[in-house]
């Protein structure tokens, strides 16, 4: 049961990794570059032959904001937990999140999901809109 169970876990992890890549409209080559591994190494991860390494999980989190809990265990934050966090934000943070969601959904219509550097550019544009409207900027302590 141990080896069979481990193989099934690897296959499910591989499917989640492939889902992340495909949702972001990336080729295996582009995704391997983000993870800083060879294409052949990535293909082994995506097929479930090999498990994703800890450094790759860290890069996946740093570059694409993907939780290792999701990749390894299919754990996602519950909507109620997220909502509670939002309720505890400042009004400026709530407005910033709203603007980010609007940007996200505008891109989702065209199936464009921003990576870390693109998101930073969008965030700067959102902050500029806040300044132009003389709105309170989000709390930058987080």
C-alpha cells in the first residue's frame, strides 16, 4: 500500500502542477524556466515520475503566488477564512483588493493571469489611481 499510495499522491500533485501551468497559458518550457529546472526534469515532475523539489515549490510560491499546501495536499484557503481576513483590513486595503480583483477579472476574460512582475506593475497603476483620486493608500506594512 505504501508505494501505491505514494504513486497516487505524486500523480495528483503532478495533475495540480499541470493545472497551474495550463491555467497560466504556459508551455512546459516556460514553466521549467520559471522553476529554474531543465525541461526534461519538469516533464518528469508533471508526469508524476518525480516529485517537485522544495526549491521548486519556493520558486512557484515566489514567482506565481502558488501555495505549497495546494500543490502537495490540494489545500486551499476557505472562502470564510479569506472573508474574515478582508473584514479585518483597513478601508484602503479593501479598496486596493477590490481594484486588484477588477484587474484580475478584466484579464480573466482574455485568459491572462499576471505573474509576479506584471502584478507589481498593475499594483503601481492602481496606487496611481488612488493618488489621482486622493484616496487612502493601502497599508504597506504587510
